[in-house]
């Protein structure tokens, strides 16, 4: 299944209600992902520009977009989601483009 990276920021509402609703909302986000055929592979809580980096699988871009809209509509997060290609796939792609030219250098 295609892999996606979501960069997540908590909204003011998300931060102010974290104590009371944080765990329940996290579980709701995961249920929403799974309801669209996706899988949360891992999530990392961060310091800096983003509060969470999530690694997900979805059947296609449409499902990934639906999940982002559905989860953002809960009001506690803003999401930027992008498709990702594994290093192995990236190397294969480069070989498909340049083939033998890469081996000679």
C-alpha cells in the first residue's frame, strides 16, 4: 500500500482540551484512518514546527485526503499530508530513468 507522511499541528482548542480529550481524540483519529482502509504505521510526537509526524498507509490518494479532511474537521489539529516513497523505490525510479548511466558513475 502507498505510504504517506502527515505533519500535524495542534490547534489552540487541541492544546486547551488535551488533558480531558487527548487520548480519546487520538483513538478517534486512528479509527477514522482505519475506516478508510488506512493504517497508522507509527506516530512521533515532536518539538519544533510540528507536534506530530505520522507515518501511514492508505490504498490511494483519495483515501488519504478523506482521512486528512475528516480528522482536521475534529477541530483539534491541522494536517499536511504527502505521499512518500521508500529509499529502495526511489533508487529503482532513478534506475528506470537513467539505467546504465547510474552504474557507470
